[in-house]
């Protein structure tokens, strides 16, 4: 009822009409391209999450494109400044990363700011509270420090878990929802990781499947695009840049699907996904 009221108010504001019939609402929705997404209030099927996630991505993509392009340009700049990152030799690669650690930290901070802003704006569009990319950057900046530290802790836990393979795979999925918990629920670093695990654990397999779909799509398109670029220009650096660009441009698809799964998991009874 609240969402319906907000929708009606928005339509009246657009056209200056106080009494809207059902047919008028449909006509205005089509004319102004208004898409109303309902936040999941009960468990959703995998197909429903993915379908709505694609729709949300299509709706949000033009709006977050400047942020995604900035993220892609940042990655291209890093690989241009440190060409050793393209080396297949692991020793050369590790030495380059060690020697350039200050640049990597700066890169990670800016990258997280842009990606958090994308995530924030997709949620703002979903909840009809969108105020543009500048506001998304401001809100992301307010939560940048805890997200930065939580990202390092998440990466560390997954890396440690991958030493015995299975725990790392489990953690990669179950801890992944720390971002929305910090952004929208003011969770601390440790609370966000713990609560993410509690949210996902009872639905780990379904969540893993849902999150893998946009990752595979991004990977597939990236491989195809980079292969074509390499075949045309015969340039390994351009091949890498093409793959990175495609990956960054499809990040909003991952975030849109992840966000809908996050709200669907929150609608689950606590006892189903609580881990003592």
C-alpha cells in the first residue's frame, strides 16, 4: 500500500493530475518509462531473482554507466602504468605488485568508492530514492573506510580458506553480502561478515548459483570481446584491456542480482539461516 501511494504521488507530480484512473496510470507509466520494482517480502525462486535482476540492470545501466566507465578507465590506467601486470611469469607479477603497493592501495580505494557508489545507486533506484551519481559517491564515501577494511578481511578469510579449497569457496559466497549490510544497516566490519554468513548459510547453494550466473555472463562476454580484439589488432595489452572493460561494464549486473538476493534472504525466517 505504501509503495502504491508513492507511485501514485510520483505520477501526479509528473503530469499534475490529482485523480488518476487505472488506464491513465498505465499510459503515463509507458510514456515516462516508469518501472516499479517490488522489494522481495518472501522467499523468491532462483528464476525470479535472475529475471528481476536483469530487468533492474537494464533500467539502471544508463544511469550508472559513467561510474562503470570510470572504474574501467581506472583499471586500464593501472595496467598502462605497470605493464608487468600483463606478464605470465608469476615472479615478475609478484615483484611488480610488491614494488607498486602504494599504487595498488590507492587503486583499491578509488575502485571501491566507484563500485560502492554503483551498488548504492542501484539500491536507490530500486527503492525510489535516487538522487544521482554525485549523491551515490557521497554516500559511498561515508562508508568507504569500513567497506575497505571489510574487503581486506573478506579477501584474507577467503584466501586462507582456499588453502584447503572448500572453506574458501564457502566463505566466498557466505561472506559476500557485507557490502549492503554496511551500507544500508550500519553494520560494523565484523558484524557485516557475521550477519552475511547467517543470511546465506541456509541458502548457500541457491545463493552460489544466483551469483555465478552474472559472473559467468561477464566472463563469457569478456573472453569473446578480448579474443576478437586480439584477433583484429594482435595486441596482448589491448586484449587484456578489452577483457577488463567488459568485466567492469557488467559489474552492475552482478550488483543488481546480488541486491535482489540480499532482500530475498532477509525475508527468510531467521532460524533457517542462523548459525550458532
